[in-house]
């Protein structure tokens, strides 16, 4: 009964998805888990996978840390606990991510990278003002652009958002803001807060302390940033759809100066207002 409960198509599908296995591997591992230790014949019978394929599948599972072969005749296989498998997979992912990050860092020192930088800085043809705008889709892509934009500030940044969005960005904003403060860059942050929502007000106070920058309350329900009165990034979608998030990046000193002037009264407001 236990295995029948576990062998449902939805369980096999979920194991396949979460553990990165194919259908046969998923069926064999689930069968092995239900027996803990079993022969090839027993596994083939329980899983429904052809015996001729079970050998290859078990070899694959053994290499990936899902099963262990117990010496003897006949050879029996032992299922590795799911918790141990998950830890093993996590360690592998962290190691792979570290290697990829190291490769990306090393890439910056290569001749190919320097050539790409030269191409970008010189350009094939003069860039026209109307070309200096682009649409960015997906929250993580937008965040990467915000980091690059704010990190390159020389004189001033303006960041208008809401408390939830600021909390999401805290992990990358804090080190950037600290660096900018040390460089003498003016930092102005405002967040939309419902006037009667005490919890949001407390969140805003906590964020101000976390960022080391006073955050002004504002009635504008918008998300945008302005850097050095010329580079602007504006979210054009609501805050409740991370995958559908979309922003527009504009390089316009005229518009940037206008936005900065429009917000000047906000920064002059008393902190308690």
C-alpha cells in the first residue's frame, strides 16, 4: 500500500522535476526507497521499468549519489535517504555556482572581454539620443540594471519605491549605498506609505536604520530612480507580478532634471511629516 501511494504519476512527475531525474530514474529510485534495499529483479518488478534498463538506471543513480551498490551475489542496491541526496545536490549546486562566478571574474581579465569593452565604448556608429532608451523585462534583470545604474552614480541618486520593494532590494542596496555615502554622493530615498498604516510606518523607520539613510514618506505610488539628473529607470508595471515586471531605462538630462526639481520639496520636508 505504501508504494502504491508513492507511485502515483504526480509523485513521479514531482521527483523528476525537483531532483532532475528522467522518468526511469524517478521510478527506480522511488521503488528502491520503498524497499530500502533490493535486487535488480525486485526493483524491475516494483518500478515497472524493463529489467534490461534497470542496470543502466541504477548505475546512473549510483554515480549521482541516489543509490549505493552492496557487494555480494546477487548485487543489492541501497536507497540513499532523500535528505542526504538533497544536501549532496545543494553542495554540488553551490560548487558549480562558485566555479561559474570564478570563471566570470576571470573573464574580465581576458583579451576577448577587453575587446568587447572597446566595442561598447567606441561603438560602430555615433549613438543618437533616441537610441539611449530600452525596455527591461523580469524583476531580476531590472534589479541587475538598477545595481549597475546606482553603483555608477557620481553626484546624486533619487530612489522612489514602496516599503515591500525596498525590503526586496535591501540585500544589494545596502553595500552600494554605503559605498556611495563614503564617496560623498547625495542619496535621496522616498517610499509610498498609506497614511493610516502604522505597520508600514514602522517598516519605513526600520529600513531607514538598515540603509543608514532617512527615507521620506511620499504619496506617489510609483517606482523609479534617477542618477545624476540624467539616467532614469522607471517601472511601468504594478509591484505584484515579479515575472511580468517591466521597466524603461532612459538617458535624458532634460527629463532627469525635471524629475529632480519636481521631487525637491519632498527632501525638504520635516522628517516627522
